[in-house]
């Protein structure tokens, strides 16, 4: 496993831009912003945690903002299903964001998150069934607050927005249908990513000078992904492919942490 670094070669920047385009396009079809995919890609090219976490969060903010706008316009946003999770997650996302893990611990924790994200993508790809109607939200407030605390802390610690944990929760508990879940997850990701990024500024972290190029690639993918997601494009093969990539990155990080 190579030595982790903070700089990128021009060829790596080009690879990341293309990869981030694909990741954002895939994730935004289900209302996510793609942080776990960005982390997986950056892990595979050998970037250090002090670059990976703030970069993933910054891209998450850009992509989630666009996703919120698109899904809100399509009337899939529901404040009643969002605020209980945010009430618990915001302070704990800040608490997680100010933590500074050792590189080994960070890679191990991130590897576990990537493996969980891959499992979630497979779950979505094989054909999730729900009895909920779109537009209906049945979130139980008190349990949602406590769930938000856990999701927020893990999200801030690793550098993800929490959608990979919130969406399965909403769907598994039958609290919302898929598109309504996406409309709740997107603003949740946006808020938690912003909180974790600000809190993380108190620790050692570095944003790469190539960030505008990386952000442009991710935003372009988000435009495509939100359009496809709202038009009900089949995602099965693409999600399975991404899940395989994330599984490989996650497994390698766990085994070499």
C-alpha cells in the first residue's frame, strides 16, 4: 500500500474529475451527494486523510445544494421528516468533525463506512420494495432524534454527509418512500457536511488547489444524476459497479489500517 500524500499529479486530477463525475451522477439519482464514493476514489489514488475528509465534505456541500434544489422543485422535500434527525445530528456532526483520528484509525473507520455504503448500494440495486406512497412521511420523532445523534457523529468523524445511513433507516422502517427519502436525505447531507467541515477547520486539514476542477466534475455529474433520478432511470447495473469499487477500496483500507 503506497505512502499517503497530500499532492496530486495532473493525471490523477484528471482521473479524479472523471471519477467524481460518475460518482455524483450515480449518488444524486437517489438524493445522495457522494462523499463515500469520493473517499473511495481518493483512497485508491493514495491521498492522506487531511486532504480526503475536507475535500469530500466540500464536494458534498456543492452537490447536495444542487440536489436539494432539484428535489425540492419536484416537491419531494418534507420538513416534518427532516428536522428530528437534524436536531440530533447537528451537534454530534460538529463533535465528530473536531476529532482527529490517527491515520490507521481513520482508514479503518473509513473502510468500514465504505463497506456499509457498498452494501446499501447493492440493496438499492437489487430492487427495494416499499408499501409507502410518495409524499407520505411517518417519521417517529423521538427515535429519529437519537438516530440523528449517532449518524451525525459518524458522519462528522469520517467526512460523509450521513445519507448512506439515513436513507436505509427511512426505507427499512417504512417511514418514507424512495423519492421522498431522497428529498429528506439531500438537505440532511447538506447541513451535516457544512457543520462537519466548519468543525474540522479546528484540526489539521488541507483543501487541494485542484478543488475547483474536482468540484466542476462533481457538479456536472450531479446535474445529470438528479435529472436521471427524477425521471426514474434504472440504476441497477451502475449501482452494482460502484458498490464493487467501494467494496474493494473499503476492504483494502480495513486490511491495511
